[in-house]
């Protein structure tokens, strides 16, 4: 597929999607469809262990979704493709990392929320201002309370106020806020740490976390415990455990 609004790069086990609609990388229906298509492609590529989402330029990760796509005949289509984006982020079956290089508002903030992890420049401004337009952010309403808790989620969504990257780190919305000049270096090092691990173990562990979240506590312990027995009997896990005992680096089968 030829992309007009994003860039897709695969290198050293990382599939990187770059939102490429400067200066503010505002998302429209077409660009969201392209991100969904890129995620579908990365899902089936066994050479890709980790998915990263970032943006072009140095002003904005994404200032949100095009307001005109929220009005009239475009609204149902926009809601549909945007909902699919968050399903795609889960179903890509690989760890997802948002690399936040600037302003992240509305749908841009929701992409951060939808990724498993996030690293942000300390110049980033992050928030959900939709309430000020008389609407609410659907993905944030579903996912944000799960990530940072009810009280803070209510505050962010109902106030519509933005926060800086350090505050986003403090409340657990991003994993790490770093000096802007060091963002690329810090992100690359973080991604390298992930890609040095077994791709199969990353997939299996991520599945376990998502699966457990949807289950009652006792059932989750039972199900994930049984799954872990099956995982540890696999050749990849045996190699990892054996390498530890033998004090050598594992040679991952996948």
C-alpha cells in the first residue's frame, strides 16, 4: 500500500510509523486508515518485534483529529476508523511505543493512551481538550481510567486542561519524559532493549497482560498460570532459562 500521510520504516526489529502531516500532524480519516493498514502489515511481519509511533517535525506529535471530520456525513466514518485504530493497536500483537516529540492533544493524546508505553520530549504538551468543544474523547473515556485511575482520568477529561510531559510521567500516562535534545537517543535505546529480547516472549507476555485485565482476579491467576506453564515448556523459554544457568547470552529461536 502506498501511504500519503504516514511513513513506514522497518529496521532492526522495529516497525516505525511516522505521522507525516506537518506542521501539526492533524489526523484525518485517510491518515487514520493508513495507520490501521500499517499496523495490519506490521502484525504479520515476523521480523518486527516492536512497533513505534512517532511524528514528523519538531512541533507536534499530533494536535488531534480534523474537526471537520467530526461534522455531518463524515462523522460515522471517522468514528469507525478511529475505533478500529485502538483495536488495531491491541491486535498488532507486539509491544507498542509512542515517541512523543511535541504537542499531543485530543486524538494525539489518545494514541499515546492506546500504546503500551510512551516516551515524551520534555517540551511536549499533552491533553484532552474535547470537553471545551462540547464533546468527549471516546477512546480516552474507555482507556485512560484503566491506565492512571478514575480520579485523574476524570480531571483530565472533564477539565480539558493540558499538562506538560513531566506531569504526564508523574501520573503514569508516559513512562519517561526526557530532554527534547535526547528524545531520539533515549527512544532508540529503549527500543533496542526490547528488540534484544525474544520476540515470541514479548508476544506471549503482552497477550497475558491484556488477557488478564479482562478477567476476574482469581480466574486471571488460574488462566495465566496455566498459560505460563505451556510457555515455559516451549523451546524458546528453555533456551532462555538454559542460557541463564550457563551464564551466556540466549540465542533466540524467534
